[in-house]
């Protein structure tokens, strides 16, 4: 079984954060399995999954508080287990674009939660529409649809809700 550590870090954006964090991981003998890193406002945010032998992860855990202080980052970490095998679920991609307004993510999450559909991955972005500058919002998510779900019915319900909310949406199977 793999030994895994989830690490989050947040701090003022500046060059070198990824270099310093990845150096600490490799110097401890660990490896980055998966990660998301982005600038949000003026802050740099990291969430990553590191793997290694038990003692290598312990070495990494010991250096993270010092690294956080040195880089002026809020760093949190937690041991975790490998993900449970997703059996009897079908991965679907959901793409939504709309005029930006509060509540879009909550309305989408509520739709799927009421149907016991897990949101595995979610990314959003606000941007100005080309030519007009209109504030826009996009949502990209991967959901796990239980295999017994009638997909055509789910898609119809989803599209009806999106039409009611004036959201342009697509739901399709994840390919590959």
C-alpha cells in the first residue's frame, strides 16, 4: 500500500514557491502524485498529494512547518489512504458557462447532491466576455454517476434546471 500525504499551502504569490515546495518533497525522498496550484487573487494556493515510504513522509512532515514559516505560507498536511475504487459509477464531464452571478456552484452542487451523485473534481473561473467585457463564469466538473442511473433522464433534468437558471451546459461521458 502506498503511503500518502495531502499538503495544502497558501500565501502571497511570488516566484519560487513551487521550486521550494517541490525541492522539500524530493529532498525528503517523496514524489508528487497529483497536484493543483493556482493564483487566487494575490494569493498562491497549492493542494498536492505526495507519496513515499513511511519514514520519507515523516521526514517531509517534519520539514513542512519550517518551510511554511520560511516562505510565509500557511501549510497544512494530513496522511491519507489511496482512493477507494469507484465501482459501479460512470464518470461524466459537466461544463457550464453563464453570466456571472452568485449561487451558480451551489445550485449545481445541490442538483447533484439531491441525486447522490459525487462531484469528484471542480474548477471555476470568472472572466470578461470577448468584445463586450460582460462578466462571465465557467464551471468544469467531473461527476461520478451511479451505474444504475438512467442517463437520458438525468441529462434531461439537468438541462431543464440549467435552462431555468439561464446556464449554458453540457454533460457528457469522460473519454479515455
